[in-house]
């Protein structure tokens, strides 16, 4: 069976399975939800994913290796993640 998510750069079997488990089954789903919200959904489901998954998802959407994302881009992703986490604690 072909898995559209696994065809993206950075995403392997485990990350694709985690994304499927949270209802993300296609590139279209992933683009609509975005990297930060997809990552948050994976964490909320109880999977033990590191921040590398966040960068890997963003890199997949941009078609670049996650380690090629500029530091400022990674910091912006972390800022978005932290802002959403703070908002949900209020």
C-alpha cells in the first residue's frame, strides 16, 4: 500500500502512522492543519515525539530536509507552539 505521507521528505513509517492516528491522511490534510497543529495533535494523542517531528513536518511541507530549516524558522515554529500552549493554559 502506498502512503502519501511517507512519500514526503522527512516522514517515515512511524511519523506517518502517528499522523494517520490523529486524522491526517494526505498532504492536503497536512497543509490544511499545518506543522504546529499536526505536531500538537500527535503529542495530545500521547505519542512521545521530539521537536524534530515538528521540524520534519515543516520540512516535509516545504520539501526540504528538516535540518536545513534555518534556526530562525525553527524558533518561529517553537514560538507558535509555545503561544498555543500558553493560550490553552489560560
